[in-house]
């Protein structure tokens, strides 16, 4: 019976195996650093977080941090971007909500506040990145701008169909205004929590957004319907 000869040249799967293992290790290291950074940022600030703190908490060498993120600011920006992406992914598809009216606004804002109650880190991290990095770090400020634009786009999909009786353009404008004001309020809640020494706002802190959303919806609806109503003719004119 012929003896099986040892394989000298590795096949394609063997060649890929070490590369895949290294890639998985690199991804795990990246995630570990980002999770450690998120925890430090929620408890403190961008300026207070040091690379030595990250090395201690994440258990990785400083060279790995610089390899994956380039700088502390690059890491902070990546953490904020990932938090926003994860939070947006947790929101429901607006297509499954009630078709129109106040029922849609209430269902939509309940979904948003529910997502904030489960993970309020996104608002806190983006607020800290925007306030502390500011215009001095283009990557950081771009993350903030992109995050806010993504939230407004979701808000338009969420609220625009609620405005029955308005044109598509008016409904979109009203939904954009609602989304921007609700987002500014959420920012304020996050800042208020930080000034009180809390890492992030708690589940109950964002409940006010529901009342505010309904007030904004009624205000936008009434104002735009008044604007479309023809002015009353004066007697004798």
C-alpha cells in the first residue's frame, strides 16, 4: 500500500488560517481598547483620559492603541462613532410604526427614549467629543456632525408621516425642526447628568422627550395649517 507523502506546500485554507487568526486577535484588541476608553470617558473626560490609563484598563500595550487608532483623539472619535452606530441600529424601522398623527409621534418617541434608557452612552460620548475636541480636531468634529445628521435623518423618517394635511415638503421641514430640537434637549440632559457627576443620564432622565415631542408636533401642525389658511377678507373690501 503506497505511503502517504507529507504535504510540503500548504493549501489555501492553511495559508489563510494564520491571517484570519491574527485578524480576529486584532479585532478583539480593538474592541477591548474601545470598551475601556468608553468606560473612562463616561466616568471622566477626554482630557483626563491618558494612554497609560488605557494600557492599565484594557491590558494592551500602548503600541497596539497607536497602531489601531493613531492617537488618543482618533480613539475617542472611533468610540463615539461606534456608540452612535450601535444606538441607531437599536431603533425600530419607522415603517412599522402607526401610519400618522399623534399615535405615530408617541410610538416613535417611545422607541427613541427606550433605546436611550437601554444605552444612553451615545449621546454622552458624542457630546463630550463635540465639546472637548471641538474645531481643533477635524476627525472628532466630523464624527459629531455625521452623528447629528444621521439622527436628524432618522427623525425625518420617524415624524414626517405624522403630519397629515401638510405637503411632503412642509412635513419634512416640520420633522427636521422637531428632530433638531429634541436632539438639542437630549444633549442638554446629557450635559446636566455630567455636571452632576453621573457617567450618563439615567433611564428616567429622557422621559421628558415624550412630552416635548407631542408639544412640538402640535405646535408645528397648528402653525403650518394657519400659514396655509387664506387671510380673512375685511368687510367692504
